[in-house]
C-alpha cells in the first residue's frame, strides 16, 4: 500500500475487526501529486477538503475499528465519484470508455474536478485520456479495492457490516447544495440516500445518539450520500452504508484551516458513538460460534 495514496489504521484483513463497523474518510487528504500541474495556488487545491476528519476518527483504530483515509487532494481525483463519471469539458480527446453522468460534471465536480467551488478553473489545459486513466489506476481503484476488502472482511466475520462514510461540511448553506445561501447548517447531516443504503434502525440510532449529545441532526438534506455509500451497500444482504457529514464549525476555523478547542470534545463524543454502535449492532450479530465440545 502506497502511503502517499492511502492510510489504513486499525485491523486490516485478514485480521478481524472488533465490531462490524468500517470507517472511511475519502476527502481528508491534501497531498499534491507531481503530475497534477494545476493553474491555481496550492492553498486553493484544498477546496472541498474534509479537514481533520481522518484525525477525528483516528482513535477508533485502537478500538479495533478500521479507518481508511485518502492521502491525496480531492481536487486531483475524487474517489467519491463513479469511475466513469467523466467531465467531457475537461478532456482533450473523447473518452474511449462508457461514461456515467451523475450531474456533477455540469458543476465542474465529476471524477476529476474542473473548477473550484468559486467557479475558477483548476487547469489552464485540457487533460489527456492517458493521465486521467493513470489517476484512476493509482488512486481511485486502490481506494475502492481496499474499502471493499475491509467491508467484505467484516461481513464475513459478522454476517453484517456497517460502513460509516465520514465527511465534513461548511458551516453555512449554499444555493448549489441547500437551495438557499448564508444560513447556518445543522451540526450533522446523515445520508442514506432516502433509506436505500442503510437499515432505518442504524440511521435512527446514530441520529438519536447525536441528538442526545445536544447536536442538531438532519437526514438526507442537503447531502444524501454519493458513490461510496451507493456502490457497496445492500441492506437486505447485511451491507449498510451511511454518510456522516460533520459541520466544520464544531472543530475548526474554516478561514485558517486550523483546529480549535472544540476538536477534542467532538472527537470524544464520536468515540462514544462508535462504542455505542458496537454494543448495539456488534456482538449479537457475530457469525463466529464457540465450538461444541
């Protein structure tokens, strides 16, 4: 595993996790690969970054819960997009493979981002098929393959797996996502694609636990979950995926991109949540049975 591409904390296959829980943070990386060659300043490449989300969940690895984290900038390639979600306006030549249009290309935020959130173009050039395929092979595919291996390993052990896809969101609404600009967002948004990627009992447990901690929690608005919760979820088969969006105001200064005093408090509460999830959804589901004497 290339440490410049992925970081995997906690148990890794074939070692069994302590609970049927897998965490991933696809957007907390900020490494800039040498072949990026953007036309904007380095600070701008952190646009859309889920700052410190991997660090928030890092203590879970000591609880026996695996945490997968991308190390590269989301603006380089977004692993929370389908591999075929190609933006034709970014390409120097026709894409030679089938494509999937999620609607993100129109926003400049498909598999490879074309624009920043403020609309500025990231590149002063078009990208070749060869370089986009190279990004897929070195960055996107290893992330997805590793996540699937973690999920399959937990599912084999317990007969069920609960995947928490971990993100952060800006403190205020935007017209693009929320339909209204400049209003405070809730503390958390849980996304299960309107109940299609996760059993209601799990989503509701997470929501009620967080509300019990005094947080404001919304469901599926404005974020329902994208590729990483859609791709590997199958609730009837015991594969559940839930997107967890955390408001950055709870733990960081969004102007300086530095943690503030709320970080430790939030981290402790998230670990309490994971412990509660393990106790509620973990041991009773295990497929391992003691041998008969």
